[in-house]
């Protein structure tokens, strides 16, 4: 790549926006040229507008960038959207209409018929929906979405298993980190030494998004995968990393050994193409009886891998196991960036 | 009651032991006369031997009690056992053989054929097994056990539902408090800002003990209840209170309204007999969308009630909900004390 | 007392407001008749307007109270103010002008020349300033304030020592609970597993308010006490209870034994008059080497006592020790209520 | 460096030992060839013996190392000691006597007359004491110690200020992370949502070790620096990173600006020699009003820098500020390694 592609971040001062900024620094293909946010930040420098709370210092160059409005007049080709769902829908549509490649972490367009909801290891073929978008608009812009964070890790693990054994039923109970709720997000008085057994809209997202991702593209539409999921979601006092207790029933015969083998050896397009943000091994199987654990494991592979442990039979369905992933990296900003990398590698951008 | 019954605590310096001591202070029927512990504590005063970490002060009278060995030479009629499973089995057998009424929180005898595993609201009839014990030994001593803490709350809620609708399948994923692991128990480096998705032996206990409690006593034996449970257990950084996400399939038709009505109105023998430690309402149904929560709800009803919230349909089984209970009170020491109160009220002690 | 005095709470839905509501339930002298809050709550029931997060249930009677505006048309004689400093100043002045007895937890009027800043155990004589207020206004209303929460515990301990030994220099470093910042207050992402070594305005409050409380009323004004304080304040991930590490230099000879004796035996007017909210012993000296601790000690004496431990010589000044108090009870709502009780007992209300 | 120097770790399975192992992996000068621990680990592989709880994976090569006894028959030239104080004294003496270069993190020999207590940025000249040790023993072995973790950061900051302005009096109140207590260390039931205002022996260490480090070597002995320190130490629920609130009085005139300038520009021998573990800038001055914070700042500069913020006047002494450092890296294992690197660079090893 001779020259870096200019990229912008929408909602750049928020939690996901900051993670985009952090991950894009020193990116080999992308150069962050624009940071856009809500009215009250416009005109300030990014350093003034953002209450930076990542655990690496705010890059000096970014500190001095001027914050722009979230309007399609940004000097860049790609925009990454960390916008709040309250405004993301319309803004992203405007940017796509104006010719930008939009990679969104917001939920608004995920279930739109012509918008791909993509995990590049699993359903890169859904990206053909972009052509429909372009045809409809007559322009070159489009929207690609990535899933809700909890959905990401569940789908990542179910994907290879579905292909091999045919998923029929899934039970999942999550324990989700506070960073998943943005900033300021969860009040400390609500969560310190506590569990909140409810996350608004989360269970519905897991139950539907997973089936779109693992569904088949046919006739210009995605058919939802034909299994049933029951999700129960909880907030726990953990900084980063969602844990999911999963039980699954397959249509075909499987075994603990076959599941481990399948997950451990699974590779996808990002690994083949050696995309810059791709984890060398997307799914890491752990053998220790008490792993994975968020604080100890989640940053292995730079927060881009999904961890599975305690794979064992289930007395009710067939097998059960524990999943872990980094909710703001692989589950949010990193997922959008990986999607963009794939389209660049495929020459579609 | 003219005169209080003398009681002792085995394993009195440990986590459960301290909770026994705390709950027995000012008990209307029982007087704590003996505290027994391991060799290294014997001869010291309780104040010297115990690293008291309850959030009420150590009662002055108890501070000066002399710690005895765990041998059946204690001046009391009832002993409550908070012993570690490594030693509980034999010690409790010795005390029963010597004529003591033993109420144990340890797992060792829970599954013995002639030992009742009792939640007095649910299966007080299992206490007839005491007669078998007495007949076998020829003495008046016996052992009564209460369940593992997570099992307690699950069984408490499934009990009335099983009777009404016939439980067929149960999923449960738990988030358990650190106090459930005793003291010093879980290292802070292991759990601060973390989740440990494993508790040794816990899943097996839930899957079997629940079925013994809800099983039928017939021909001098308990037939395990005929449903299947799949349990996944996790440790979370919460001080007191276990949360359980449950999904259940019934044999008969049920509805959210019918479940709520059944749970809310459920009463058992302890309520009828107005036992001193009995919660007026054993199961409290919460309507707020994000409750129950451990830190906010667990001490209502003095830690003796079980809370249920988020009762709603399940796309996989029939219904799902969230349960909360206080693991060291209703789930341990308080359960043993309630068992003892029932036998006293029934004139069996 | 034949009939209860009607009281209202200003800012009733906030953190301090809720604590007022909780503490006033079942008060022997006061009946909570009015709850007032900001515009967006007016007209709703209290149950609808307040996100109740105390660990006792919201009293049913209060749940149905209609929330009023913070205007002096409330049906009550006394108002307790848990208002935010942004609005408290003016509102409290209006209520006093309209004849209400105002007991405020807000900082706005604490340093006003004619407003008493009172800890009834220490400087009840400052309440004479009320007469100045009444004279000036010609009405019967007035404002009485209590101190900042960290100041409360420091002043409570320094008070008896100042009288006995003459305080000359004080160094204090605090570790303050999250509940001190109100609700939603501190974001969990900011404080989970972290320390924030800064609380806006807090050090200044401690350094000046302590000296006003321990100052002498002379000629209708309070002369600030003549010692110097250096305060450093920190936020820590603790729910309730502020810890303060203190070092102090006296003008007269003292000893560890003399300090303990002085603090342990100290009693004030609230104890003499047996006011309903008065702790029997205002200062509790602890001998264990690692106490006081917030989670274990702060609720002893219903959160109204101040704890002192580790009293020992200081190589730099004279003596050092550790202080603990409950920031939202004795340090806020409970302090205001105790002030009101004193004025009622003295027949001034 | 042609060939790497072989090094071993004593107490390799413990908390500090694991940090040594982690930091020595991929060290450019040292090769970890030996891991030694207590009897019950001897003969196992390191992977079996150590409950690895670092947040990077255990290096495969190390996993398979055989654990040796802590006896001077190890195949290496340097040993790093992470031994517990209960055994460190004698073992380290034996290794030195046998000719090993011993770099110890244990407290036992820190105050020995002929043992240097060294922070290489500050008092590298104290290393001349090694010659005394060698002369006395006739061999080439010796012991070099680094300070207690809290002392490290305080001394690091006081060092340049003492040289410039002459320290006269120091107050320090610490908030220390749980990793400072080793593993399992602090029980979660003791520290979750709590503060423990006591760390056994810690205050004494800070008050004396700081003065030895900043003392002058004269006539073969270190004269303690002539200032007075008063330390108060607390344990807080933070994983890594000690915060210290400091107030200091100087003999000479200083100013906030002069202090900042002095600290920010301070460099020592490790920076001059570009030692592999040396932070490029040993002291980082932060300007944000609420920094440094442990979770956000402590890993900047790989945990080897010391952070200072909130530098401002003190109403009691002259100036006050907040210090942060990583207790198990710069405050323990990293400090020992830096000491070893200096001696290698100076050709003394």
C-alpha cells in the first residue's frame, strides 16, 4: 500500500469512538484524519472535547485535531461510526448517500435487508449486499455493520460448529463488562459489588443478530439461520470482557474432542489474507478448568481473539462451554476496522 | 418456651460458623453454650481464636467462651455444623451416635439414604428419615442436612412450581458471591474486577441435591425428582448473595401470571408455625425490570427470603427468570437453624 | 410529644434526599409530609420520580406522595435540604424567608456570617446565630447547616481534643466512598479497581469548615479556630464510609492513653438530651490494629458514630490515627436531622 | 553482548517470582535458566508448580523448566530473589557466599551495613558496598537489595528534590494495591469494597529505607539522610499501582514550577547508559487535575516510571503532590533487574 487511506470516526469522543481512535493510531493502511462528534464538541480540539480514559496516552497528533460535525463533509473515504443509536441511523444513511464507506458499530441498520451484518471469518459473502446498496443509490457509498458485542463472540464460536454439526438450540447467559455500556455508562453505585440482571434490548439482539450472521444469503436477502436461542444477560463489575455460559444442541453427532478440534483449527478470510487486525487464530480453546477469565485472558491476541473453555457435555442439550471476548475491541471498534480491512483487501474500497 | 435449649456450633471460627454465632445471638429458643473448632483453636477464647469479620460486633458473652474440641462432650443438646467437608463427615456421625441432634451445612451426608436433606417449606416430610436413623442407632441422635447454597434458592422456587406445573427441564447459570467460598476463600487477586467461570463440585451439587429435595419419600427412601437440570456456575466479585438465571420447561400449561401468583402466595410449614427464623413470605416476586440485585435486595427479610424477578417466556423452554438469595444466611447457617426450629416446634427435640 | 411535626425534603429524589426519606421513616418526632424536587419530577408520585437505590424498600406511604416544586408552599414546618449546590443557595433563602426552619446539607450557606454550621455535640452554642437571622428577617424562619461529610468526622474527633489539648496543626488524607458523590455520581469506568486522587473543592471545604465549627462565637460572629489544616482527598471504590488518616500537633502535652480516654468518654448535648438520632457514644475508639474499616464498621450505631483507630505517636507532629464515618448518614442526612432534633428539644421550633 | 548471562529466580512461583519470570522473558542480556522454589514445588515443572496469574501467557520454554531447591547449586551467575522474608535472609546469604550475584527484593538484608539498598537513578554510588562484602567474604558473590515498593516511588521523587532543595519533613499516606501482598495475599472478603488502614511493618520500612537510599556513603557506611518521615499506609481494592499523597518541607526556597522542572528533567545513570529496563524518563509529571490514577497510568513506560501529579502548595509544610508507581514492576522485580543491569553495564558482573 503506497498511501494510507484517510478515515474518520463519528462519535469520536464516546467510549467506542475513543477505542476507534486508539486502535487506528499506527494502523498500517488507515490514517485517521477526521474526528466528528455532537454539537457541543464541534470546534474544540479533540483533546479538549474528549475525556480520554483509555489506558494508553492520547496520541499527540490526535489531541490537536479539530472536532467536526457529523455531516458528510469530512476529508476521508471511510467513516467508522461509534455513534449512539439515538442519532446513528440517519447520520450513517447520509454519509453512505454522500459516497462514504460507512462501517458502523450502531444497532440501527444491522437488520436492514440490504445491509450486511458481518464477521469476516464467518459470512464475508454477505458483503455482496453492498452491491445492492450501491445499485439502489447509484453512488459508491454503503453501510456495513458489525454485531452487538455479546453476539460477536457467540456467533464466532457457533459459526464453525454450525457448519460442522448444525446448531439446533442454544442457551446463553452472559456476564458483561461495564465498558459495554459506554461512558459514563453504568453508575458505580449501581454496580460496585453487585450484579444487574438486565441489559436493555441485549437479549433480543443476541437472539436475532446471531441468526442473521449465520444465515444464508440467497436471492439478495439473508435467510435467518434456523435455530433458536434463549439469552439471559447480566452486567457485572468487570472492566473489559464479556463472559458467556453456553449450552448447545446439534443436529449431527459431535464430541468434546471434535468440537475442540474444530474450534482450535478454525481460520477464516482475515487469517488467509493476513489482515492487519486479524488475530492469527480467531478462536483459542483453553484447557485449564477455570478459564477463560476476563481480566487474565481478554487482552491476549490484542483483544481480537475469542476464548472458549470448559467444553463438556450438557445433561440437557448436548454440550456446554464458556466463551470470553473483548467487548470494545473484537466486540466493537476492532470488528468495524477488520470489516474495513477486508473490503480494502478485496479491492472494493 | 420456658427455658432455652442449649446449642453448640462446630467449626465455629470459620465463615459459616461465624454466621451461626451471629444468627444465634438473641435467638428466642436457643442459647449458644458451646463453640468448637479445630485443634489450633482449642483452649483459646472465641475472641482470640476467631478472626471475626461479620458486620455486627462480636457479642461480648461469646468473645469469652472457651473454644472446645469437636468431640461429643459438649454441654448442649443440638449442634450446628459449619465444618469443612474434609472433616465434617466423621465428626457429625460421632455426634449423632452420641445422642446429639446434628444440623449440618456440610455436603458429606446430604445424599445418605437415611439422612434428610430438608427445606422446611418444601419437604418437611423427609424428616421422617430421622426415625430410621434413630432406629438404626438405637439412640436419640440424628443428622439433618440443608442443601448447598445455590441449590437452596433454586429448589425453593422450583418447589411450588413443580407441585403446580410439573418441572421437566431446568437450565441454571449462577453468579455466586465470594462469601460462599469461606474465609480466606477466594484471593482478591483472583476475583477483583474478574469472573471465575468455575466452582469446584458446585454444578454437580445443584444437579443432584435439587432432585433429592423435590423427590418423594416412599418406602423409607427418597426417590429423586424426575427432571433434568443443567447448571453452570460462576464466581463474581459480590460480597453476599447468589444470582441465578433460570429457564424451565413444565409438563403442564403455565403462564407468567400463574407463576407469579403461585410463587407470591406460597407459604410452608415454617410460616404456618411462625418459626422464629421463618421469613413471613418465603418467595418475593419483584416487578422492577432490573431486580433482584444482590447488594440492594439480599438483606430484605433478614436474608431469609428468596427473590424472583424478570419472569418471562423463554424461546427455548417455557419460562425464564432470575433468582436471588443470601448464600450464608438462607443458603447456609439460617437454613440449619430453621430446620432445628421446625423439629423443636414439632416436639421431636 | 403529642403530635408529630410535619417535615419536607427538598431535592428528595437525589442521593442525600433519599437518605433523608429513609431516615425519616418511623421517626418518633417528625412526619414526612412533603417531597420536593426539580421540575421534571413535579407532579409524579415519588415512586415514579425517584430511582430508589437504598438497601431498604421504599416505604409504601412515601411511594405515593406527590412530588412538589421546591417552592415555599409546602405543608410542613421544617424542610431538610438535599439540594444540589447549583440551586440550593437561593431556594433555601426563600424557604427561610417564608418562615420555614431550613436544615441544609448543601455547602452554599455554610460560611455565611449569620448561618450556624453545627455539630450538636460540639458547637450547639453557634445556634444563637439563628436569632440574628430572625431579627434581620423579622420572621421565624432560619437556615442551619451541617458540614461537608469529610469535615464532619474530622471535626468530631478534633473537637474534644482541641478543648483538652489545643490543636495546632493537622494533616489529613482521605479515602472517600462513592456514595459521597451522589447519583449517578462517579462512573464505574472511572473508579472500579482504581483510585481518583482528586475531589473537586473537597480539600478547601475541610480546611475551612473544620475551623468554623471549632471556632468561638463572639460578638455575633464565629472566629475561625486558630489552627492550620492540610487536606488531601481521594475517591476509592467503597460504597459507604469515609476513611481519614490524620496526624495532629497539640499545644499542650498529651498521650495516647489521654487521647483515647478523652475520645471514648466524650459526650455532648445530643447524648445528654437523648435525641432520637443521637448515637449513645459519639466517638468509638477501636483497639484492633487494622480497624476501623468502612464495610465492617460503618453501620455500627446506625451510621451515626465516628470511629477512631490506630492512635499512635507521629514522628513528625505529635499523634496520628485513622477516622471512619458514614458519609451519607452522620456525614449528611443524619447530621441535618440531629440538628433539627436539637432545636426541637430546646423548644426553638 | 555476545552471550546472554544465565540468571535464576528464587521463590519463582510466588507473586514477585512470577513477575521476575515475566520480565526476564526476552531480556536482551539475561537468560532465565533456573527457577527455584520451596520444597513442595521441587521436582515439578514450573507449569505444574506455579499457579500462573500474570496477564500474559506463561512462556512455553519456562513452563517446562524443572523447579530446583533454593540452594546454591544453580546453573547461573545471577539470582533474583522473590523469596518470602521468612526464609530470604539465610538463603540469600548462602548464595552470596557461594559466589552468586544476588539481587533481592526481600526486606531482610536491606538495612545491613554492608548491603547496598539501591535505586540506580539515585544512589548508584552505594554499590561500592559490594567491595566490602567481597573483601569480607573473599569471594565474588554479593547481595544488592532494592527497597520496599512504597519506598521506591517516594524515594524516586524525593531524590531529585532533596538534592535541589534539601528535604526536611515528609508526610505520606499511601493507598496500596493488593498485588503488593503477594498471592493468595489479601482475602477478597477483606478488601472488596473496603479499605484496610494497616499494612504490617510497611510504615516503618518507608520511614527508614527512604533515608538509607538518600543517605550519603561515607567511610564504608551509609549515613541516613537527615529528614523525618511520617507514613500512614492503607490497602485499597486496586490490582496494581500504589498511590501516595505526599507533603514535604524543604530547607531551601522552592516553587511549583521549579519542582516540576526538576522532576520532569531528572535523568540518572540508567538513562545515561540506556539500560534495557530503564524508563526513558524516570519521573513523569502529569498536569491533569485528577491524575495519576493506578488503572489508567501505571503501565505507561512498561510499569517502570514514577508518576507525579497535583503538585501544589501545602498550607502546613511547603508543597504537596500525588505519586504513583507500579508496585510489582518498578517497585519489586523490575527494580532488581535494573540493579543487575547497572552492575553488568559497569563491568562489575
